[in-house]
C-alpha cells in the first residue's frame, strides 16, 4: 500500500515425462518428490524447466533510490528519511482537488489527522502520509474517478472488512494496525510502519536478496497455514469462471481448459487456504521487524498455493527463489501440486492479458516473451500432472 511498485508473477518448475533437459548455465528449478510414507508412493513432483538459454534481458526500468521514486500514478514521491518516513511537507501536492476531497473524507473520521505528504495520487487510490498526535499514519482513499467503478468500490469495502476482521482475529503476520475506517466513503487510516518496498516494479529486474526472499516466503506461508474463525474473507476467485473467461478469448486452448477442469474436479474436497491474494513484492514492506504485508483488497480463501503462484510468476530472475517456492507449494503432496499448477496457469494468463497490449516498448516486449514462455511451461506441467492422475 505504501509502495509504488507494480505487480507481476511467473511460474515454477515443470517437467514432461521423458522430455526434461537442462540448458547450458541454467540450474534445475524443479522439485524432488517428498519421501513416501506408510507404503504409499510419493506424489510425482511436476517440474518446470526454463528453455530460454542465454536470453539477454533489458531492464524494465532503473531501480530508483529512496529519493525521487515515481509512484504508480506518475506523481513524484518526495525525499524520504532513513527510516522510510517523509521528512518534509509538500503543500502543493496537498492542494490538488482529488487530494483535498480525500483529506475532507479523512477528517470526518480522524479530525486530528495532520497531512504531511502525498505518497500516491493515482487513478485508483490516493495515499497521504501524516500524523495523529505523534503517531505516524497513512490515509488510503479511493480516487474520485475510481469511486464510479462498482468493482473498485466493492474491493475497497472488502479491504475495510478484512482490516476490521483482523482487529478481532489478529493474524500471525505483520500488517499495519487499523486506526479508523469509513466504509461508505472508502477511507482507511492505518499505522505507518518504517521500511522499504521489497520491489518497485511488478516484475522486478533486481530481485530481493536470498535472506529477504526467505523472510517473505516465511511470512506468506505462515498466513496460508492460519485458520481464522471469521468467515468475512469469502472466496474472491471463481476458478471455473476464470477458466471459461481465458478460454473464450483464446488464451487457453480446448485442451488447456479441459486439463484445468480435470484437476479442479480432483480438488473438489480440498481445504482452501487463506491467501493475501495479491502477494506481489510491491505489496510487501521490508521493515526492521520483518516483512509487512500491505493491500488486502484481494484477501480471501483460495485453492492452496495461490500466493506462491503469484510470487513464482514475478521472481523470474531468481532461480533459487523459484525452486524454494515450488518446494513449499508442492510439499503437501499430489493435491497441493495440482492446486499450485491451476493457480499458476490462471495467474500467468492474467499477467499476459494485463501486459500484452498494443504499443508496448522493447523492455515490456521482453517481459511479455518471458510470460509466454512461462505459460508454456505451466501448460506442460498441467498436462504432466493430468497424466499422473
């Protein structure tokens, strides 16, 4: 939420029986099947191998420093102090009509809120850093043009409900504490936590360090294993509808759609996981106390491995991280493997549809090519998984 990063995702190791091969200079990204217990054979690990050897990737964008980074909405962020907090007021940015309207809505629920800096003024959200007394906070409001979109309004209402549920049932991961909320006017006031985004791009060229990746995967895994008593989260993703949608526009072939539906049929009685739903690196803050998860608009119950599929798709340049993600996602056996692959295909289809648009520049075309390659790997992994059922 505080970050200005975009979002992105990329798949995990898959091997078609008898066709796997290593490429020069490329490490294995597959999984070893768990040891069989109780006399039952261990589930076959589906492995994704990257066929792209020696592909030179142009950077999508230079990784900005703490000062002068641009937000997703295009506005220039101001200089930050060492702890990640704004060190000066920007009166001009606070006087735009959209920001003034947002501040008026914030003042209704937090009269003591003192705005200091606009962190983002985008087409969907406006983020304003400020204080209440001596406590640093962030106000998140729906932008005026977004308020006319029923789907965006519904998602904001869902995020408010999620934060309120977290007040009653505290999750085992770090997230901003809810200070105040206005459901009708789409306003959230949250604790501001010092730290930096794990990435500033949706598909980062420079992945986080191995230690940071391990910490983030640990936080996501902890969330996924949590079983809260509240039923407020719901099921944001209709899997059958998503398959039909991508099939209707030609992104999935008849065979792809049939394979996915076959795997879904076998997952009918699988327990779903509580997932963040948008576990992009830009929605994770690297704080001194550990990773902090932001932006809970998509939180809810998903088939196991959805968050891991999102992370796998965006960490295209980190083979070791992908291997670790695949191992975590498939550690539960055959059903966990199948659920992860279904999630992975749908996440990649979404990313392709999001980025493969007319007028893409050279850097974006390279990223689109990687996404198509990853989608091909995921399709073959699904076919291999169907063949083992």
